[in-house]
């Protein structure tokens, strides 16, 4: 990966900061359901197969939603992995 070739150098959050928007938090939602006929056709899966729905909402320090995405993925071909850094306990 070459950051100089990115369509958004520094990523979306950096680009938002260049116009004065600072991201306070990102809210992710993950759920499953059965695919609609249209989704099954687009994803190349049988109708009624499981799909994974991902919703991402970026909220500014002012409390405004500044980015939203909704993604539908085929359940049998998708794996999610999360790593959450934790702050150390102070004694």
C-alpha cells in the first residue's frame, strides 16, 4: 500500500479534519438477516442465504453525523475480526 496513491491521502478522518471536522467517535452496528432477492442476485448467493449488515456512523465532536455507511455482505464468505486496545489500570 502506498499512501501517496490513496484517493483520500490520510484517510477520510484526515480529510474531514482539513475542513474543521474532528471525529469524536465511530458507532458500528453489526447484524444478520436473510438476503432479499435483489441482494442475493447482486452477491451471487441463493435467495434466503444469511447476510451480514454493517452500519458505520462517524460522529463529530459537535455531535453531528458526518459519515454513514451501510454494507451488505454474504454471511458464508465474511469474517469479522476486532481488536480493541485497552487502557491500563492505574494503581
